[in-house]
């Protein structure tokens, strides 16, 4: 089972930074660039959280959540542009065989 997962993530002929998660909707980093973006995101979230004082005002909290929202948007934008197109997935996708491809072509007619 683990071999199927690693084979799925290593099968990356387009050199995508992110591939679809195996379960659910979203992405997982598979190249060093994707890992760097993810670590930068996590580092920014931690840094932003440590800069927030325990007695933060409403204005400071507004800025805190605005920064977090922008960081999430940027992470999703980069993953969308540099990764596979998102879709719901549950498990390792099956490889298309020639018979599957011909069946799909028949459906498009």
C-alpha cells in the first residue's frame, strides 16, 4: 500500500510542485519547490501568531486574520497554478488502460 502512494507521488512527468491529495480535496507538495512554499506558509503563520500580543485590540486582531486570509489565498493560488487541477479523490487513481481510453472517447461522441 505504501509503495502505491510513493509511486503515485513520484509519477510526476510534468514536474508539478503539488499533486492532488490521495484522500479528499486539496494538494500535497511533491517537489522541493512545493515543500519550500509550504514551509514558508507555516513559518509565516507561526511568525504572525507570535507577533500577536495576548491583549490584542480589535484592530490588531483584524490585521492578524487579514494576514492569515491572504497567506491562505496565496498558498492555494500557488498550488493551483503549480499543481494538478483539484478534484475530489479517494485513494490512488487507477491508471488509464487503452480500453478505458477508448470507452472515454466513446462517451465524448
